[in-house]
C-alpha cells in the first residue's frame, strides 16, 4: 500500500523543516558513497548504516525549556553551526547468534532528499534485503518505522519478523489515543496504521526486560514516546547499550540531559529516562550506539559536570 509523501512529511515535524536544507547546510554530492561502518562486539558483528542527514533551522521551539542563546552557545562549543541543527539518522545491523537483526529502518525510498542510505549501505556491505530475518523497532516515529515498506507498498524486508514494543503498539493502535492526539501527531497515527495494515509485515510484540533475540534485551525508555525502548546487546562479556532516541544530537542532550526536545511526547519522563540511562552507560562504562549521533554513532558516555560527554570510538580500531 503506497504511503503518500505529504503524509510522511506531515507526520514527522523535523522533516517539514528539514526537507529543504537550511541555508548554508552542506549538500550531499552527486553520487555520494554509501556509509557503512562495521565493528565487533565480542562474537557479534555490527554494521552502522548512515541513513542520511537533514538540517532544520535552530529555533527557540526546538528546546522549549532552554533559552535559545544557551542552545546556540552549546552548538558553538561543539564547533557546530548556531543557526541550524544537522540531524543524522543511523540504523544498526547486528549479526549474532545466527540472526541478522536490523534495529530501526530509516525511510527506505519514502523519505526526503538526503535519506535512504540504509538500503545503499546494505548493498555496499553485500547483504540482501531478503537476508534480514529480524527487524527490531525502538518506537514508531516515522524516521524509524517508515522503511518497513517501500514506496510501492511492498515489504522492504520480506522475510523478516518485525519485533515491536508492546507499549508502543498499544499507544499508536489505540483509537481513543488517536482521537485525542494533538494535531501534530495525527498524521503519525494514520501512517503507522497504514504501514502495519493490509499486506504489512509479520509482527511480534514484546515486553520490556526480556531477551528478544539471543543476547539482545529490550529495556524500558519511555518519555520520547510511551513505548520507547532501548536495547542491551551482550556477546562474550562485551556489552553495548543502543540508546535509540534517548537523546537527539549529543552536543545538546548528552551535555545537557535536562533539556527537552520538541519531539518528546512526555518531556518530564523523557528527562528522567535520559538521566537514568546516561548514568548507567557512564557508570558501567558501556559502549553505546545512538540513532541521531554523528556517524558512525557509537562510543562511550562519560560524566562531565552536571551532565555527560559523548566520547566517540576510535574509527577503525581493531576489535
């Protein structure tokens, strides 16, 4: 079932601002190479896939509980533009325990210019879409779930079992929740129902604090959305915490964990979740992966003053 592009752009507020790159934003060159970064975690092989980068103007409404001057100062401190935010999308392929598991899907061929890199990255890595046996969803914002179908409505990963958080499914499939949702969320409700509707993927729902594939445990991270979920991957004593959308850009929300992005449905709960998980990552010295950190979106979290700091991994270090 094809999904209308206008619905896509209306369903994710960031895309409305980002579909046309902000003034001064670097454009991807013609024929840009796909981004895929492969690394090891114990016996598991992980491949970060650069889905794309979109720019949105940096306005006061983006972080409503912080002065825009402070937000721009944080951007300047991180050597980033102060008039726009470049938001990166990174999906993650996990090859472990005989499974090929894709965490979130990006946009496939449905998104605005500058996206769709997951499919290019898989092709560059020599992995057929049909070889993905599991797709794990962190939540149902469309920059994560839209890539379950191609523009023509067919399944992007035809042989995959799609694992979704029970609490997330309950929220987005609830008629009463859809009826009382604010206007900005209603297109997302409608699009999610089309994605999982007639001809949609084979879905299995899971609860929190459960191992959903060998070595991969789903952990609660509500606030960004009601069923937002993060994942702890363990292999041969090595551990990685996939933080999904616990933060948007680390220069803002790792450094300042009490700031709230406009995308968080329950801002208070999202802040509490962010503090808890960043503190765990720092305290246990876990490797982390993000959906929205600069590519390849993996590293560590360290305590820094009242907040935290993101420490990227050394690119190409032997596993």
